[in-house]
């Protein structure tokens, strides 16, 4: 065997071995994550929970007073969210989708006894929708963004998320319509105006 063939053979063998050696996403999700990294990837209300340090401004914050009794169920979401953002996107598309979808049970747990009056209800419904959008389940994404909007018609991320879902399907008229509805409840808000501008440009290119 020539030297070049030998090097190529070894390189191929190492590549195959590393692909088999990569841990399953399920195992990766069980690993601890750097606390400061978790801090940057989790929403502020997760600060102070296990493995997520609290910045000085939040060290004495009682989030349950702000969000009510249902807040006690948020811990599983807070533990999973940073890990999903950190680990899932290093896998193949199919595995990435499975990994991202593993956030759904954690969101459902956080919502298990919540009413639409729960202050985090719109946010968590939007989070469910974000997962469905990421994995390509557009119908469930749309319904969950609409749930978030119905719970709080001033919640801008739900409008932009719903518009993005329509954009993914090249349904630009529907995307434009939902942003305009958002603007009736949130006049002159920059994220909505910016999204409307993007949609207008896409319609021209159509």
C-alpha cells in the first residue's frame, strides 16, 4: 500500500470511527452545561435555578410573586432550554429535530395546570410554536402562535413567529396580514414594521 493510500485509509477510518463515537443527543442532553453559558441561553426568569446563576439584579428576585403559583412548574423547561440550544444543532437534521422536539414535554409540564391568564402562558405557547416551526410542523406552529396571540394580543414575538411560519411556506399575503393585525394592537413597533418591510420585499421577488 502506498503512503498516500495509507494516509487516506487511516483518515477515512478515523472519520468513520468519530461518526460512530459521537454520543447520542439523548446522552448529551443529560450532561451538565457551563453555568455562565446556561445563563446566556436561558430566559431571565430561569436565573437562580439549579445550574443557572443569577445576575446581581435578579439575585433576590421572587419570580413566583411576579408570575403566580404556576411558575413552580417551569423548572424542567429552564433546565432543558439551554441544553437544546447548545447541543441539538450539532446533529444531523433528523436527529436535530428529535432533539429540539424534546423540549415539548418540558413546556407541556410547565403549562400542565396553567390557565390562559398565567403571565407566562403566551410565552410558553410561543415556545411550543417555535419548536414546531423548527421541525417543520407548520400547522401546529400556526395554531400555537395563534394561542399565544389570543392570550396576549400585544405579544409581538408571537406575531413575528407566525409571520415567519407563513413565509416558510411562501404565503406572503397571510404573513403580511398577521403583521398588520399585530400593528393594530402594537402601533409603530419596530420588530413588526421591520418584518412588514421584509415581507414586502419577498412579495416583489415572488
